[in-house]
């Protein structure tokens, strides 16, 4: 799964995120679901790491001032998955039983 994320990150560096992803487009529905689940889990983990390392409350909002690179990478990866799910016409969630895209 990490190689998928690496390939997706490489693709996002050279391609507009709104263009269809060759990396995600080649996945079966089940593999796309697994990618969605993995990306959401990693995103949550990186947010927790960033919050633990350096965060503070400002005007009622948690400001995370650490771990920006991984957080932004996973945010972009999640958005790319979300767009792929929409292209495939899935409604209501990443694919099934997942957090809503």
C-alpha cells in the first residue's frame, strides 16, 4: 500500500489533481476501497503526530504546526481518491462502509 501512495504522490507532483489518475484508475473497486481506507488511516495518524509534536488552540481552533509534509500529501491523496470515486459514480462513501468522501 505504501508503494501505491508513493506512486500517487509522484503522479500528483506532475499532474493536475483534477485530471484522471492513472494510478487510481488502474485499481479495481476493492483495491480502491483498500487505498481509501489506508489513506484515511494514515491521514489520521499524521494529524495526531503533528498535534502531539506542536499544536495550540487559537480562537477555538486546533492549529497544528508540525508534520506539514505528510499531512498535506495525505490530504491531496484523499482528494484524488475522492475524485476517482466520483468518476466511478459511487454515492455516499468512499466506496462502501467508509467515511463519506
